[in-house]
C-alpha cells in the first residue's frame, strides 16, 4: 500500500526501511532535508513540505506522524488537516497522551478524516525484529492500513483495541510496566555490585537470560551494556522520562488502582536528577539534631 511517514528519526526512519522492504510505497518528510534525501536513495519518495507530501498521496491518503509528542505533533496534525480530505487517515505513532488522541480524533472527524493512534514499541531494534503496535481509533482505518502494520510488526505483534485513545492508553501502561521492570533490574544489579562477593555482572546477566524466570529482552540489553562497559563508568546516574510513566501513575490515582512499583520507579527517576539533593540533606540535618549523628560537611 501507499503510506506517508512524517518524522525520520531513529524510529520513523527505520520504519520506512522496513515498509520499503515489505514492498510498500512510502512518501517521506522531515524538517531535516538530509534525512529525506537518504531515504529517497533507498526507494522512498521525498517531499519538501507537508503540503507536498499530501499532494503525492493517492486517496484515501494515509499519513503517519512519528515525531515527539506535544507541540511538534500538535502542529503537524493541524497542518495535515488543512490539506487532507474526507476519508483520509492520520496516524499518530508517537508517545502522545491518550487524551490528546481522543481530542485529535474528534477534531479530524469534523472534516471526516479518519484517525488512528498506534502505540509503538521496539526502539532501534524494530527494523530487525519488528515493532509491537497497539492500535486505537477508526476501525475502517485499521482495516485499510493493516497491510502496512503487518509488515512493521513481528508475528502476532499488532492488534486493534477499540476507539480513539485506546492505542496510546495501552502503550502508556506498557511504558509504566517498563519503568518498573528496569527499576527492579537496577536494584538487583546494584546489590550484586555492592555485596561482599565480586560478581561479574555480564556473566550474571548471561546466566539469568537463559532459562531463568526473570529472562527478558531488557535483560538481553543489560548483558550488552555490561559487555561494552562492565562498570558503566561512562554513564551518569541521570535517568530522564518522556511522560508516559507520569501519565500511568496519574491514571492509577484517577482509577484508584494501587501501583506502588510503577510509582516508585518514576520517583526514582526524579531522584536520579539531583546531585546533593536538598531532601537528603534535610534527613542528615534531622538525624544530627535529634541524635547527634555525625554529618558530612559540604
């Protein structure tokens, strides 16, 4: 089928390559003209603007937005809506908040433009092994784009979950679970690092990932990281978040669902960003005040 990809970064660019490899016709656009040119050399059709991109698509047009959530995605969808027609399809495959996806679907419906939110997981490995995709939105649009999604996904790695927002909601919870899993691995490996035994963490992860009940793709990646840098000395203990973990915790509060592990993993990320955190200095001061416990001066 013919499909457009807007945003040719680590995810979007590789998705284009996988689509081309599956025999699809792909029109591409990115603010970085060099990225467009690179993929044009691999068989994609380059576009110089969103208007140009829409003009190169055959009705019913399908445009996939794969850029950072928030203002970049917002402005792109608004611009696309100016140039698209009834029965066309807009897909947001980024990590947008599901409430934004519900609103986008409602706004586009006024022009009879169909909407899909596709939560997409797979990272830089997706080109090789495929992308897990969670789809919400117009069911007829899902049926129309299914050939492209089946190319992008591994076997049984994509499905439709219902009305607008369902895809991004499912991906939000997926990422909340991901936060918690990574935190559990981090705590376990830190204990192995600090305990009286001298564990080779590369060897430990290698054993765990073969037959143990905690084996996972994340553990595979941990072993790769320890192979590259056994002490992880080249990294700072600073962990960012892109929003999905926060939204998951907020939804847990909204729906009275106890999720202490996901919440704690999110707060651990916040703590990682502060050197000599004020809160920890308060604790040191209080211990000194009530018990005369020794403190370390700055």
